[in-house]
């Protein structure tokens, strides 16, 4: 019998497997996808939000615990477990040396992401390079890995893990870590969670999935039905406004539209609906998918002028281009008169200041609803550009309740040998909202904790059997 079974193949699962193996446990990983699609959403990541009290190799200045906590508190609107959130924050300050030991390399941020130079450490080669490094290290350490092995059921004895089932296979282990992702790829579950709106639309039918198609939530649904304690709202998620031309699955980071704060966003009626300059983009980009989801047809249009070009990371598809706002509206199929009225009202409301996209500057609107509180400059310099936006789901926040040891709970009681990490428990920290890189911080922290705890439980069980 294997000591530790890890179900999943992304960042959290790999961190758990590596920590368990380093602790002396034998480890088997089960990945639902084939080898070429391994690692779930982690392949699409690019950075880790890190607490640090002084400049480090690729991090400038300092990003202390309290500031990190206040950032997280703000974006979640208080829907977070402070003790677990602070655990993640502190763990982010010490994990990078361990990551390097397993082959992960870091680099400074590139142009277009300089706002993150103080808060986020970027993976050289992105998430794909990170998970490939972890897989190489896991294989070298003797971790067994089985691909094409989706788990559909867990056998329990009370709160204790006994075995996992994958089709006709029954796989026993002394302890188990669940790290199989959320349900963001399950379009039927998304439809159920979001329901029907007042216009008679089913918003989730128009969602795109930014990451893997393999996160169907089968294991999450099974555990909830088996009595595991839940946390989070099924309609809450990391939901980004992405290019409406993106593929249904695995569009990744390159389909994100990052020019929102440099212009205005209209709905299909040609009207603005939210403050585009509310805060720095890394703290606000993950609310825009939900905002667009609430608009008619679940579509929006980000409009900029020539002044914005070169100030944001360009997406994979070029924007629609026109020499006039009227021409842009015609190409987009939007009501021309309403678009002109919206842009003219916005331009008239802009108050000149000192534009600085790296600061919360004083360029704002007056007498306009909704206001634009920062980076408000008239859209008046041709050519003009537009990007159609759709909601892009990255991962869902419904998950399993945990304690500081990453233990799955049943009726408030922690399991002694069943643990959970990554998207399957991120809702303990993220009740809503997001800030760049915190998902990887959660997965890394709780993956490492879960692996350590699972190894400890397994080795104690093995020792007890040997003594008997």
C-alpha cells in the first residue's frame, strides 16, 4: 500500500507530493488528464504574490504582511478567513528557496507588468516551466505518476480516507491529499450556480473557460455529497474579462484584455457601467468578468485611443481599429448615437491632472455616473481601438472547509488522514474577488502543508502497524 495518494496534477498537488516524498513517504499521484495536458490551470499561471520585508532578487522595496493582508481584505470585501489568509501570506515569504531547490527559476516583471515588481515574483518560462520543473523533481525523487486517471469516488470510514476509485480501479493509501481543482470546466454546474437572470438569460452559457477542460468538479461534488463541510459561494470565482474571440478552453493569459483602466468599457447598449479606474489593474482585473456577466448578452467592449497604445500588455488578437468613434461603433454593431453620447459625456467630464499609470493619479471625472476615479483622459486621439469582452472563468471558489493543517472537515471534525489543497479549498481565503498571484500563494502554501500532514499521518499509521 502506498503511503500518500495525491489526487490532482497541478501546482498544489505537486507541492503536496514533493513535500510528502521529502518527509519519507511513498507517493502516488493521479492526474485526470493525459500527459500532454497535465497540470490543470497551473500551466497558465505566471507569478506568485510574495510577502517580503526588504528587497529581494526579483522583488523591489518591501511588501509586509499587513499590507498584503489589507490588499486581500479589500478585494474579498471581508469574505475571508483571516487566520488562514495570514498563514498563506507568511508562507509566501519563505517558499521560494524551496521552489528553487526543485528547479523553479524567477525573473523580474516585463514591460506591462511593472506594477507588480514589488508584490509578485514571476516564474521564468511561466507556469508551464514551473510545473515541468516540479514533475522532473518528483520523478527524480521516486513519486509515481499515473495519467488519464480521473477519480470519481472516495471511500471513507467515518472521517477517515480508505481508498479512491477511478472507474473499476480501487486505490488504497494510508493518507490522501485532494487537489483536483474546482468545477469551472463543468458548464452544466456553472449554469446551475449562476441561474437565470431577470432578462431570461442563462449567463453561464456565454462564459469561456480560461484554463483546463479537465476540472469538472467530480471529486468536489462527491465529497460534498459525502458530508464534507463546504465553504464558499458556487457563483463566486476568479472571473476575468477576456477577448470574446478566445477559445472555449485553455486560452490562458494571452487572451486577457489589460487596457480596461486606460479607456472606457461599454455594454451592448453603448453605456458605461462601472469605474474603470477604481484601483490598480492587478487588484481589479478579476472583478471585470463578473461585471461583464451582469450585462445584457454577457458582453462588453473596451475602448481606447492612440494614447493608450504601448501602456498595457497586448493580447493575442489585435483590436478592432477605426479612425472615428462612429466608425468603431459601426464595426462593433453598437448603437452609434448612444456610443457617441457616452464618449462625449465621458470626455467632457474628464479633469486634467498628471497622468501616471503606475500611481493612483489625479486624472478623474466629475459629474459623471459611474465616475472614473483615476487615469481618466479624453478618448480623442485617433486611431481608436476596441476589444469585445466575455467573462472568462479561471477557477471557482466553492470548496471544502479546512483548518491550518489542511484537513478536510466533516460536521466540524477534521479528518486524521484526508487533506485538501489548491482550488478545492481556496474559498477559505477567497470568498470573492482576487488580487494577482494569490491563487498560486494559496496552492503553494496549502499544498506544502497538506503533503507534510499526509506524510506524517501515513508514517504514524505505518509505525503503528509495524509495532503491532
